[in-house]
């Protein structure tokens, strides 16, 4: 969940990059150097700061952001640093890009440099491992200066919609952005009133549904304020003096709004079979609820969903080659992961028993159950032997893939009889589904067992970027009823 929140912060940074270029052409030449400090607030608490910088010298334009925030997960404090930068020509042609993320137990970084042939040499660092690859630049994708120049050519007007493709360095993905210029406003900021343009955006991959509201400087398009929902809370960035932005943070509990009350206690008997849930969704797409194998929407109407979850054995959506491939966070090709997996299943041949052996081995290996790790890769987990459900999930998926067993990391919520002083709740969680004996089965190394109280929202290869589509549901749904599934559901097992 921390990675998802930082992903949303990254989308906010990308949103500023687009919004600053959605205003009318500058009344004055853009300054060669500019620095803007912004306070970061979550649920009206000052949790950190961001600094935005732009410099232009000769034929090079560099735009960068640095964000530092402090959060609480239960009683555990977590501090995170995220940076991003791009270098382009004065014509907006991409030359370099970089992104980095640091928190306790995890460091990852991406850097790309354009080659003579127009492609990019890219290095990715995670878990102490550096991977290099060559990528083609996505057609039509823009970095910050390219977006500004594209707008100057198109001259957007108030009320009109504009579409752009924005390259996200952290994920090496293209974000589809729809922008609407809402109009001019006077914005009251800690430093005084300024003239600003109000910009509304829908931001995400493949036209995803993350909604942002931006206010940018009317003359130059510098970021002034941003508001967006994040995990059931409101994330806000606001320009203010450096001393204001860098004031000591007040840690915000990101778990509080994402914990969902169960309508009743769920017995062991309930959890042994298939279940059906009546779910109300306040905002966000409900379609994410049937994207995970083993979950089906039976009925849907005006933000209400009847969802069936199978405890085991879904044959839908057969695995693909990607489900056994090594990935940035699920490093199944690393020697340490291969050795761990081979040792865990020594003498075990049957696929189901192999997965059960891996599940137990991961549970034992992560000796310190902790919420203070931001999001570690499989290799990092083997180094630190500490983490929460996400660390259990990425290591289990990596170990399964190392043995050739198709596996996906699933994120969503799962039932807990007690959590952080609350009884009978569904909490944010991560687990694994693996293709064994011709069907997808769930495995949970962080809890005693997998059961039908696991409601998935996304499934992928452990990259947090894959999870943004389900992030809108966290903090925005409630469970109205839980019932044991009928005979039709039992027959589907």
C-alpha cells in the first residue's frame, strides 16, 4: 500500500508536469531557472514536502522533483524519498530521464540515456542488482518540456479537452492524460494571493481513472496546488516558502481509512468455503473486482456489487509467459532466489505440495513481521528477512517462478478477526495466486492460510505501477453483507 501511495504521488508529479503546460502561452519568457517548494498534506496533515525545479541553459532543459514524506502504518513510522528528473533539448526532444525511490529496506532507481540511434540505454537498480536494457522511445510520448511545447502549438482553450501521452520514468510506461482547462482564478496561498489557472485531469495508464485538480501559475505554468484522492484520503500539495514546506512532518496513518468493517464476525466454517459479498463502492471503478481469477461479479447496479470469491481452483484466464518470467520486483532469475526455492522443495515433486512448501519456507524466512519496510523486492527480502504481506508475496511469487510455476502477486483486502485494536475488519493485504494442477489457487505466506475472505483488486508481477487501478477502491468501499455461497458457487469449484 505504501508503494501504491507513492505511485499516486508520482502521478501527482506527472500531473504537475502536464498541468503547467496547459495554460496559455507565457506572457513573459520562461525564466532560465525556477524553484518552487510545496508542502505535502495527507488528510489535512503536513506529511512532508516537494521541491520542483526547472533550469534552461543553451540547448538543454532540465526539470526535476524531489519529494520526502513521513507516514504511519499502524504504529510503525516510515520515511520515504522519491525523486524524478528529465533532460530535453530546447525543442522538447528527450535526452535523459531518471527516477529513484528510497525507504527502509528498499532502494530502487531508473536512469535512461538516449543513444545515437534514438533508442535509450536504461539501467534499473533494485535489491542491489543492476539490470540494463535498450528500449525504443514510445511513439508520441513526451517528457516535461515536450509537453510545454506541444501545448504552445495547440493553444488549448477554456473548456476544451486535450489528450497527451506522458512518459513515466519510474515505470518505463506511458500515461494517458486527458486535460481540461477550467479557467482563471485567484489563489490564496501562504505567501499571498496569485493569479492561477485551474486545470482538471484524468491521469493514468490506458486512460485510467485517477482524478486530479491542479492550479498552476498563469504567467509561467509553475505548480501552485494539487488535490487528488489517495487511498480514501485527500492528498494535497501547496506552494509555500521553503521553511513552511520543510517543517517537521506530522505522520499520517495511511491504514486508517483503508480498513473496512466486516458486517459480522466470520467463523472458521464461513472461511472454509466460497463466499459472496454485497459491496458498495463510493467512487472509482468496480470492474477491478473481477479482474483477479477466482472472483466474479454476479450482479452490479449503481455502485453496488454482488461478488463471489472462490476459495480455490479457478480455471479462468490461463497463465501467459509473463507469469513465469523474471520481473523487476519478482527476481526469479537471481541465484539467491533460485537457491532458496530449490532448498524449500528438496524431495518434493507434486506441484501443489511444492507451492505449500514454498509458502511455509517464506513464512519461516521472514522472521521479523514488520510494517516498517516500504516495499522490498524478492532479493532484498532474502537479505533483510523482514517485512509485511507485500514482502511475503513478492518472495513467494519469485520462488514459484524460479521453479517454473506461473504466479502472480495480488493486492486487495483480507479479513482479520483483530487488527490494530479493531475487531472483525478487512485490511489491505497482498498474497499470491499460482497455476497448479490446471487452475489458479491462492497462497498466503503472511497469514496462516488463504481463504475466500481475500478480495483481490489487482494481479501482476509485483510492480507497484500495476496496482494503481485498484488503488481507487481502497478507502472507497464498504462491505454490506457476507454469505456462504450457494450450490451454484460450490459447483464452480
